[in-house]
C-alpha cells in the first residue's frame, strides 16, 4: 500500500504538491519513488526559472530509469532542495518531507484545486493497477 | 564487414526464391527516369597483382611522405612504436561499436577505462570520456557543455585557437543560441591579450595551448579571469605530446580540457580519422558528452567494466540526451592507449623534451639568418612562427624545389600575415634535416 498523506494534492504524473498561500512545494509520491527504485540523482531547475502547467522542470534518475518530473501548476521557482544533490536517496526514504524538490510561486493559485485529492489519487492508483 | 562473394547461379537462386527473374525487377520500385541506365564509368576488373601494382604506383606519387617535413598546425609527425599497429590489428578490437553488453565486451571496456584514466592523468582532470571524433568536434561539444553548465550563451574564443577548429565549432553550433566572439592576440607575444569581451554573460573562455602559433598561453591567469566572471575555462590542446613537459591544464584551473590525440601513435592519414580528447571535473560529469566507462564489482567481488552514466546518452534519453555523441573513434582511441602505455610517463617526457629541444635549436638557428626572425616572444613547445624577408608562399615553394616541406604559410588563415610561416619540429626530424632546412632557407633568399 502506498503512503498517501491526506493534506496534499496529487497529479496523475505522480507528483504531490503542498499549498501554502500562493506557494506550492512539489515532490514525487511514495508510489513514484517505489516504482523508480533507488534514486541516484535529481536534476532540478534553478531559482527564478518559470514553468507552465505540466511542463517538465527536471528529472529523477534511478538505477533503473530516468523520468521527467512535471510541475502540476504554472509558476516561478522560488527554492530548490539543494540537499538532494548530496543525498538523493531521501526521495526514497522520505518522499513527502525531506525529499521535496522545488517550491513554486504559483501564477494561478486556483490551479491546485483542480488536482486530485488523496482519496482520488488512491482510486487512480487502483485503476492503473 | 565480411566480403561474401556470390556466383551468377547463387544470384539467380536468390532472385527465384523471392519470385523475380532479373535484378532489374528488384529495382522496379525506383522510377525509370531516375535510374542510371548505363554501366558505371570505372575500369574493367583487374587481377589482384594488377590492383597491387596500380595502388603502388599511386602511393609512389605521395612524395611528401619521403620528404623532410616541418608541417604541424594540428596534425603531427611522430614515431609510432610497431607494437601499436600490431596490437590494434587483433580482430577482437575491430568493432568500435558501443559495448552495451559488458558480458561480451570486457576487453574493449577495459581499454576504454585505461584510455580515460590516462587522459585524466595527462590533462590533470577528474573525469574523461571514451573519446570523441576529433579535437575540433570535441571543442564544439565543449562550447555546448559550457552553455549547459552556466546557462549562458556567449563563447569568447581566442584568435590563436586553430582556425579550422573554430570553423568546425561554428558549423556545429550555428543553429543554436550561442554567440561566438573572437578575442585578439598580442602582436608581440603571440598570446591572447585583450579579454574585454569576457563578461558576466560569458559561458566560457576558450584558449589553445600551445596555441596555433606554437606559443604557450598563461593558463593560470586566464582561468582566474574566466572564473572571476563566472565563466568556464576551456583549454584546447592540438599537440598531445606537449602534455609530457607542460604543466597540465587541470593544474592551471581549466574546467574542460579538449584536444586531439593524433600525436599518440596515430598516423597523420591526410587529416583523419583521429581521436578527440574530452576531460572535465567530476562535478560536471552529468553535463559531459560522450560515453563513459566505469569500473564495477559483481556480487562475488570480481572487478569488471561497464558503461556508466548512460542516462546522459541518446540510447537511453533519446532527444533529451546530453549530446548526440554515443560512438567514438574506438580503434584510434585504442591506438592512442597502446601508445601511451608503451611510452609510459618517462618515455612521453623524453619525447616531449626532444621535441622542445630540437624546435628550440631550429628556431635559434633560423633567427640567426639575415632577414629572418621568430615572430612571437612567448615560450614555445615544438612549433614557432618564422617571419621571412619575402612572402612565405615563395620561400616555401623554394624549399619544396629543394625537397623540403618547410611549413605552413599563415596567410592561408591570417591573410594579413603574408611573410609568416609556421614551422614544426618533432623527434622525427633528424639533425641533418634541421641543418638542411637552415641551409636552404639561407639559399632561397
């Protein structure tokens, strides 16, 4: 069973976001880290970069594959988790907290409301088997 | 590729098995009006002995191969121990194709690993790739890598970098966003002088050392200047033998070192195929183009070699790859590896010292001839620019009549330098050849 915290919003690309006023913290879900396997590198954008909705902002490399990470909301990067450069494995061990990837100042804070709730994401995971 | 001859009967049998009666039918799908309806304009078949005779008489026309030559300018005449040619002809090494399957490619992967290790040691860098096509394409890839690392789009390249390298790099990058600015050199020293175009928009400062004029650039101060505006220093080396005596670019602060490895036992071959060198610092490894071989251990602790960080490469990442270079010049890199391992540290130092001493002797003697001078004052390795009393083309033509290839007229690349020519002296030039050059320079006046 995947860990799916109640207080977060989710995308079908398996990113989670946590919204605090107009700022969103983004990472990948427990299901995503589990599917990828041991994460060895996270390629992240720089502070100040802007992205549109569903645009790739970086990639996660595991011993098995490289996957792009998409921002579920449009906006400008305000912080990146520099700690992942040295300890990318926290994406596996703590995907919802220490494994966060970027913070984005949202162009349109309402965008997050359209994302999946924990319950909906759980259903989505069941539907994709 | 194997030569598989087939007889007319076998061809008829193959056509019959796919239901055709002639090979014309095989090409029916090609419209008649774009088909060539005549025989190829080539000679009739020859007996093997005749072919050998024809090739030998063609080879005999290459008189340049037997003349004393002082041509360098990016391709160098060096002695290659017989063992190099002997070992690369082992059939296990015939394919240069990417060794994706380590279980059947340990030999290839091991020499690639050794090649990378040796290039790191020589350049003073932390990581080197399995080689590039040649020095010029390696330089172009270094431009693109600097752009990725710094996210800046301006390249400042010294006018003393090999003009053909700069042309290749321009061609290679012309459809991207790079702005390429040339930095002039000092007329007296022959080294890069004016860095006013270097600014905080610059991705990299690109210099060659020894440069196209044979002059050694002050890499350490150039590194400091590049780093002070947040740019990388790319150092280009076209004469790899110089690694034997000069302080390594890495020790001088280079961020990327690219170069040409032809001097390491690879024939000049009219300019190619040669082998590009590419080395950088560990922190930039994910932005480095080309394939990379690493050492690994299996579950029983046995050492093995595998392709590493393939996620940068196009066979994994497709259009998102760091570059489209996945294959290298495998056989040529092997030759360079065997050369380096045969020469060893001492041997390479020895040949480098011989080059420097012979060149210094020639330069000194030429400067003593009335009307001749050495054009630039900076320290040199095995090449130097001579300024003559008459157009260089005329002087060189005079030397050719005496059976000597005297060097390269700089006006080919620098039109305002009519009287200058570039002379290269290596360990293959005997004392007699040097004295012959000096004697004939006196008499062509």
